[in-house]
C-alpha cells in the first residue's frame, strides 16, 4: 500500500510543478511587448525604418494603397497596376508593382 501512496504523492508533485510552470509562462507572456520586439528592456533594431520596398509588393493585412504609397514612396500605384480596378478594393495577398518616386 505504501507504493500506491508514493505514486499519488509523486503525481501530485508533478501536477503542482506543471501548474507552477504554466503560471510562470503566463506571466512571462504578459510581459512580452506586443510588437514582437525586445523583452523587458532589451534593445532591438527598429522595423522598416527607411527600408525601400521591392519592385513586386504583396499587400498585407490592414494596408491600403495610401499607406503603401507613403511607405514605399510611390504616388502612382494605381496607374502602374492596371489590374486594380477599384483603389478601395485592396486585399491581403494582392500583388502590385512598386516604382518609388525617387527612382523615376
């Protein structure tokens, strides 16, 4: 009978340690920054700062032609992409041609 009680005690200890581990992981995930950058004071490189866009650009979630135009420096996106019939109908995954204004 001693073996059954030691097995139960071992199972309870393991369960307690698993619960403690899960609580620590939950606390750590709350401390992580929302932009995926550094963790608790770590220095990270800024994202997309003056990064030129590729000539072929794939639209991402939440982007509009206006935001892409500002980001990439191309005010003539609609003129360069005849497959865009409605500038308001832009969706994630749409492939467009970018020609930055400074390269013209």
